[in-house]
C-alpha cells in the first residue's frame, strides 16, 4: 500500500534555551541534537542534489519549529532556509476527526501558531503550501482557498485524508498562458500520493496531465515501478502547452517496508537505527535519521532514493517526516 501522508501540526511549540554548540559536538541526549541533526540532514541532501541539478528544489512538510531562530541553535534556522525552497503545512483551515473524516475546522490556537510560524518563510520569499482536509462539503474547499489566499498560502483542498482524489483540485484558480519554472511562481498545486482509485497507470497519468495545477507532488513509484523520464516529460507539460513543476514524495524520517530498499531480514529483526513500528501507519518505521546507514539509503549512490528521483527527471523532492525529531524529544 502506498505511503499515507500525515503529520499532525503541533499546537504549541516548546521553547528550549539552546547554546551555540555545533550539532556534531552534541551528545545524543542533548536538547538540540535531534533538531540540528534534521537540519544538517536536509542541508546535505539539498547541497548534494543542487550540485547535480542546480535548480532542483525542496519542499519540507511541517516541522515549522526548525525555521524559528528561537527553537534551534544560532544559525540553524538560516541554514534550513538556505536549503529548502518551500514548506507545506497541513490543516491550516480544515483538519480531520478521530475517525479520519475531514471538514473539522482548525482551532484558533493552531491557526495562530501557523500564522506566526510562517512569517519567516514569507519574509524569505519561500513558497507556502497547505493541504486542507475538507471532507465531503465542497464549500469547505472554497472557504479554505479563500482564507489561505488572504495569507498568501497556496491550497490543495483534499476530500480524503489519504490523498487519493483530485476532485477539488480544479477549484484553485491560477493564471493561464504562463510557464512555471520556479516555486515562487506557483499559484496552484496537487498532491496525490495514493493512486489506488485510478484504473491503471495510463488513467493515473492522464488525470494528472489534464490538471491545470502549476505543481504536482506525486510518488516516484506507480504500482511498484518507478515513473520513467518519458512519464515525467509528459506530466511537465500542461494541456495548454505550458510548463509546470513535478516533485516527488520522499520520507526522510521513516523507513517504509513497501519500498525497494527494505530488506527481508528486517521483518524478523530491525537494525538498531530503525526505532520501532509506527502504530498509526502500517508499514512505517521511525528511524535514527542522523545515522549513515539511513542516509546512504536516501542519497549518494545510484541506487539511493534521491538519486532515483533526480535520474527520473523530477524538478524537486517533497520531504516528509521532517518533524521526525519529535519522536526523540
């Protein structure tokens, strides 16, 4: 089963008095170790990719604390701002209930937290995206778009939490007759990580192709096989002939047992850098993302995940489980 995209937004962040020690000098039990190690990881990934393709971009998912100078040691927030090109948040207007049904209005406290946290992203000209889980009420989708537009947030109004549907994706209006070559010109986007509702690959690609979205965020794989360069070139051109961006999903804070890199023996005994199962999401395992064993899976060789994304021809990567540091704090 394909990765189900999630990560709850923290209602309030914990302010920790950090020192200016380097992350490499930090003990694993120090208060800033996990946050700085995630920033270092993202920075290394970004540098590696941009050395191969200078305009390759990165969007982080949640983990807004890492962008706040009050929440990380001196210099680290700026380091992340230099490595990332945009950020995605979930539920800026609508989230889900305990039964995973969308259409629940986001609390006033969480909205304030989001508004305060994204100010630094706005001031650094970063693209800000929101997935709002709107449920079956189309009016929720229209409301989310309107309210987010007022805060200069680009919206994908999702009907289902599992991100299997495009049906609200056409509600976001965008300027036509223009090429999209950089993230800061994106006015609409679609994120589709579970293509299980499509009859086959041709149907899946066709539906994405006919979307007017400026940015597509999809999985590298369809039914276990990676998308080809031909598939990517097909998706990068809208039906009106103009260019758009296509990004690939990549989890950097959890291993997934349905991915190509998963080893059979791990089903019997996990390596020490895989922490445990994620009981909320079948097949997902939080990892010690600062360990070289995991980082070699993510980037640096022909068989690494990021290298496969670059080779396929994606314009960038969407980094999930950026807030994986919360598993250790």
